[in-house]
C-alpha cells in the first residue's frame, strides 16, 4: 500500500536551534528509508515548515510504525498526517 504523509513542524513550540539539532538524524533516517524502498518520494512544503512524502508499507499500522521512528516524531516536534491511497480507476476500461 502507499500512503501520503504530510508533516508540519511545531515551530511555535521549538526554536530553529532545536530543529537544527535533530535534522541531521532526520535526514539520515529519511535516506535509509529511501534506500530501503519504503520512502518513494519526498517534497518540502512551500506553505509552511514541513514535508510531504510518499511512503510504501504493508498496512496502515506499518506506516504508523515507520513514521513513529522518525526523530522529529520521537521528539514530538512535528505533526504527521498519514493518508492511505488507492489506485485511481479513471484510466481503466469504461
């Protein structure tokens, strides 16, 4: 299954210095997820501080477990919305 994960930093609760201390670990974890095939694509958000990424997992529970292991999640420095996806049927037979 694929999931879109939308994150938003809690910039009102944590300083830029707080984030700077965690972001190297977050970046390394994201690299490992990408190399392992779980994270397919990632984008930084233009509207706020955060990211949006496409995650591959066997189930919603597995996706939640993967997201919970991210350093920004472990330190409760960002929100994470996990949205399950299903294939679009509009290109199939009519």
